[in-house]
C-alpha cells in the first residue's frame, strides 16, 4: 500500500468518524451504511484519478461526478438509473426539499425519513470530497480540519443537550489520525531512516523515532485534557460531560417546529395514508382533525404560545366561551394511525371533551391539545375522542357580546400603523358594517365563493414583500395564505382570531370509514364569539367545507376592490406556522405565509448546467494537463540543478529520464506549442541554435554564456546516451565534446 493510498483511506476514515456527530440528531437506519458507501466511493474514485495523473483541480470534479449518480440511485431508485435524467434529478431535488421541511419540523432525534436521509448522504459525501481534495490531492491535512469541524459543529449546535464527550473524542481523534497519516506520508517521501551500526567499543546508537510519534502523543494528551478538564471545572459553560438529569416534574415534549410550510407537503407527488377514523357525527364529512393552535402573531409568523401543561384529565374543562343555550351534540370518533405517521400532537376534533389513548401524553388547556411526553408519538396508535359539535344559529352569533378583556392577545396585529390601517380598510370594505358575525361571514364568502381567488399550491415565492400584500394583490394561494389573511383581517375588525392546523375530513371508504392522507393537510381560521366560543371558518376555495352556521343568512354587502387594495405593506410579512404538524413521511408541513422557500431549480436546468461544465472541462483538460506537466518538469529541474547531481542513465521516454531530460523535453514541448517543432534527429545544440535564431535573433547558444537555455542544453547533451559517449571519448583525447 502506497503512502498516498494510506492517507486517502485515513481521510475517508476521519470523515466517517466525524459523521458520528449526526447520530444523536437522526434515528439510526440504512442511511448510515449508505453514507459510509458514499465516503468509500469518494476515496476510491479520488485515488484512481490521482493514479492516472488527472490534474488536481479535476480530481474533485471526478469525485462529484461519481457521487451524484450514486446518490440518485440510492435515494430515488424508482426514478433513477445509472445515468441521471431530468426526472431523476427533479425527484431528488423534491426529496431534498421535503427533507429540509422534515428537519425544521422535528426535534432531535428526528425520524430517518427519506428526505432527511438524502440530506445526510449529501453532507457526508460532500465533506468526504472536500477533505480528500485538501488532505490528499493537495497534501495539506491541517486545513482539512475545517470541513470536519463544520461537520461536527452544526450537529453540536442543533442538539439540545450537546453531543457528549464520546462523540467529541471520536471526531477529534479522527483529525489527529489524519494529521499523523499526512506527516508519515510526507516523511516517507525522503525514504526510510537507517540506523548505522555502532563502531566496536561504542554503545549502540539510539533507534530513530519519527517526529510523527511525538506529535501523536501531543495530540492525544491535548484530547485527554479537553475531555477531563471541563468535566472537573464547576459551572463550566460548555460542559462535555453532561449528566442530562431532570427533576421529577420536568417533561421533555416531542413538539414540532412551527416554521414549516404546508405547500411542500401538498405539492408532493406521493399521497401517504396517515390514519382512518369512524364517527357517529351527523355530518361525518365535516369532521376536521386538529393538531395545533397558532394563537400568537408577531407580525411575521403565526406560532403557538408557550403554556403550562397538565396531566390529561378524565373529563376536559368546559370549552371557553360556550353558553349552555347554544345547541351542541356529542360526537364519538375512533381514530387509527398508521405506522408511518409519527406526530407529537394527537389529532382530535374540536372541542374534545374526553380522550382514551395509551402512552405518555400531556394536556394543553388553552388549545385543548394532547402533546406527546418523553418522545411519545402517534405511530400505530388507536384512540377514541369524545367531542362536541357546536351548532350556534346565525341569530345567536349576531347577538354575541363583545369579547372579554382576557382575549386581547388574540386581537394583536403588530405591524406598522399605516399597514394596519390599510388592512383594516380593506376588511371593512369586504366585511361591511354589520355585526361581527356578518363581517366574518362576508370575509369567508369573499375568499371562498366570490370567484376572485384561485387555489394554487405553487404560488410564486415571496422575498421581502408582505405576504398579505402579495395575496390580496395576486389573489392566488393555498390554505396558508387564506387562513392567515382572514385571521389578520378579523383581528383588525375586533374579532379574536387564531389559526388551526390539521386535516380536512378525508375520503369516505366502502366500509364507511374515512381515510386521511398527507394531501389532506390543511390550515383554517378559528374566530371567537361569546356564547359559541372558538368556531372555525373555511375561507379556502375547493378545500374542506363550511360549517352549517357559516352557510346561513349571508349578510348583503358590496365588496369592492379599490385601487388602494394592494398598497404596499411593510417588510414584516405575516406568516402562519405550526407547532405540531404531520411528519415528513406522512405529514403536513407548517404554516407560513409567504409561498415557497425560493426558486425551484428543475432537473433539466441542472443537467444542462452539468453538461456545459463537462464541455468546458473537456476543452480545458489539455491545457490543464500541459500546465501540470510543465510545473512538475521545471520544479524537478530546479531541484536537480541546485543539487548539481549527475543525470541518471535514461531508459524510458523523456519525461521519465530524470529532471534534466524532463527540462529539455519541456524546451522542445514549449517550442512545439509555439509552432516550432524539432526534427527527431536534431541534437540539443542544433535545436538550441535553431530556436534562438527563430525566437531570439542575435543570440548564439554556444557563444553567449548568458543564454538562458545554455545550462539545459549542456546538461541535456551530457545526459543523452550519444552525448555521454562522445563526452568520454573527448575526455580521453583532451578535447571538448560536440554532438
């Protein structure tokens, strides 16, 4: 095994060991073996490229060119073959987008969904390419620690309790091994050290110890200090030995990051079944399953407020604001979740009054939610929910009293005063001058049934402009935009509002059950009316259904759109997001108000770009190869002339006959590049004279001692077999030899 191959393997091992920092973030799965395969592929392709003397800048490109098909085959096998196609690249890009949403959605450790696994493989393979390029191709192991540090630091920052001392030790040891391997390979370029025998009567000479051994001891000692000292220092801000103890009343909740987009889930080609339910509701097709309540609007996003959790009561408290005079009907719903649906919030109809479920769950009273305690989730669970179907009449809603003072947070619209005024003016034009119920009904009617708005999950991305401005101006969006905009407009009219996230009723099956899939993910506004409490509205056209009280007695109004409707709003754009959304393999994505993440790069564009890059690379390959050969020849010649060594006896082509003949070959190749190729039978002196006549008139290779080519000419004449023979004969005659 050559020293360079050994260094390449150690570089790959260092990347693999440092990748252990990803283990606390994601559940174990086949992504580990696939990631190790990606690293091994990078190492082998890089070593093969270097063995065939590929120019150094091209080595990394060959590794990437081999890594991309590997990732496509293992991540999207149904859409990809050995050769990338636009469809396979599009599928892979979509998978990465879904994985990005999954990362935002789950707390650590996240499930090893296909999207997250694809991102992990890209990270491991990409770091392997960078480390191999720096440490092996360019022979600089020390800077290769930077990508390794990034690979360790990002998971360390994301992990809530840190990665622990064991993973730190593994990652640091990987870097030390890389430094030792690079130092050993550098020393072996000078040959193996020999220890001469001691003269008679003298003590034996000490065995030579390579400096790398001392460096290894220093590195290991530094690691030991880094691990032990923080553990011994009290109140250390960055302890590596964290006992992670919790008190008897502390609870770790498997909550979901609220900043995730429903659009990505709704746009996925795959529609995953999440659960099925049976219900005795009078209108079973109107059962909405709710998993999150977003009540805090900060001017940019909708998020759930942080509230105290309690043990799950046998009977839930009375729904807030519900008057006994309002008609209600008790509904029993049995829900069965699939094994693929991992969710930290229990989907339930609102308002639930009792839940029978196994596992560790906690009750959030304000939103009437059950949240998983200590990593509890819904996978494979079955539960029964008793809930109320609230049926207020339009008359009761019109006669509702003003909201109580404790609901003031549900009226907050923290935007600039001019923006609030514009939104309020628009809401008043649409809502009219009737009661709060009339205004809410007219807003829903305008959004859902005026034919002015169009439902489309592929809305243009928003960058800096207000989401409300974009939505009211373009009148195109999906449930995120409809629910968040109606909630904000309702707040400007003095109606307490919040956004709920969950699922529409789903699809009726032949056995009279309802199947709920990932494409049924939805968001809708909930408005508060005294006597009825929190009730839902459905402003999104072609999605879900409006409740009975919202389909009756529509107040007459003339909603008009004036030129001022789409006035500029502030940069703080309202968004909706969720704190508990379905998982990536099965999930809803979160509610944010601004469209998609950014421009969607199609696979065709990527392939065209890759093709252009390949053409440019092939066109530049001869130039790069020529420049690399020139650098090697001149460097070897400079070292040889500096040492004054005799040229070796040549048996191979000019490039392999030693530095002198390599330098002479460079003279001839440069002349050939300039259009002055030398004939085969031409001697070095003749070639030098001819080239000087052509390229530097007035100079003579023999007469002018300052000629730059003179040392090379003399050395080449002496190095060539005929020149050495003539030189020996001339020496015997006492004459100067001339070829």
